[in-house]
């Protein structure tokens, strides 16, 4: 036991904070990154009670922690807590990665680049494509800037509350052609890439999508993931989407970006995604 304790003391400590967080795959992902790169990283999951986030971050910093991932429901609190932010974190209005420095808390948001990298790793082109993003919450906001940087021909945000979608589109209109609407306004429109950024899949539900939404060769992407296809993925298969993907790759890619921010080393992600797939299947 003492040998294990001495070994742990020689590692740099990182963690994911959230509520709930026991289900998180982040500790497994970062342990695979550490094993692959040889970086001296110890990574754990820390459940934080509502109202206790600033103290939890302060305690982790005081104990010598080097960095944190932040998941629901604390990403907006993390944005307010840090004293330095990346441009993409400023745009997203949320922070999912914190790096501790001398008298600084640096906040970044790697969700959007995680999504884009997973799409590009699957050889999917965004430039010049018609993109539909479902949802206008934090998950959608976090991916908008990186998506628009890829120069789609059009990006439409659809949400049950149309006004919320329009407000979000207005906040990003300087980055490209973007508009917001309700689901009813999607009739007679077609898209090359449809991304589900809603939490509907977690409740086993599907947003109210019209038939004939998918163009020939369309790609459908659910930011959620599980051992079985999500309701949105099943809908996409029924609609004859050419490619249907879940969000496991995005999870690994955003984690790899966090790892790079902390360590200056970029891990290889393909084998980690494959390993997680095998573990989920078993």
C-alpha cells in the first residue's frame, strides 16, 4: 500500500467534476492517454454537491491538482470562476477544461473542437455543406464557433423554443451564415449534416423531425452515446442516412484536447475509441 501511495505522489493529479459523475468515462480515457504517452498522470472523478463547486475547485488546487475537466451542471459556473479564458470558451459561455497556474485559473472549452475533430477523423467534410444543429442549450453553444470555422454553406439551429434558437444564432452571426428556427420551419428543407445536441436521447425521446429532412449522402451525428443506438440514430437509419455516428468519438477527442492543454502532448485517439467500444460492447 505504501508503494502505491509513493507512486501516486509522483503523479500529477487531474480530475473531472460534475453531478452525477460516477458514470463518467473520463478517468478511463485519460488513463489510456497516460499509458500511451508515458505522461505521469493520475485522473479521478469527483462528485460535487450543488453550491459546492467553487470550494471543490479551491480544495483541488490547494492539494496540488494540475487541471480539471468540468461536466454538467457546472460548466457555466466554471466559466465565471476562472480568471483567464480562451476565445472559444468566451464564445461558448462555458468552460469544460481548467488548467491551474501561478495565481491563475485558465479556462477553455474543448467540446466544439472535439466534435469537429471526430467528424474530420471520419473523413466527413463540413465546408460547403448544409448543417442542421438541433438544440439551443449549452451543448449547442459550445460547438457553434468550431463548426462555423469549417465554413459550412449554411448552419441552421432548430429548437422547440424557436426564439431561443434565433437568439443563439444572432450571437454567432458574425462567424458565418447562421439562422435559428423552430422544428416546424424545417419542412421542405434538406441538410447534408444533422447534429443532435439535445438531451432527448438521454430520455429515450426524439425531436419532432419532418420526413425528407436528409439530403442524398447525409450524415447524422448524435452527441450522446451508449451501448445501443440512440432514438435519433435509429431514426437516421430509418431515413437512410449514409453515415450515422454517436458522440463517443467526440468525448475522446475533447478529452485529447484537454490532455494537450495540460501536458503539451497530443495523444492518438483512434485506438482509445476502439478500446472503449470493445469495453462497452462487453
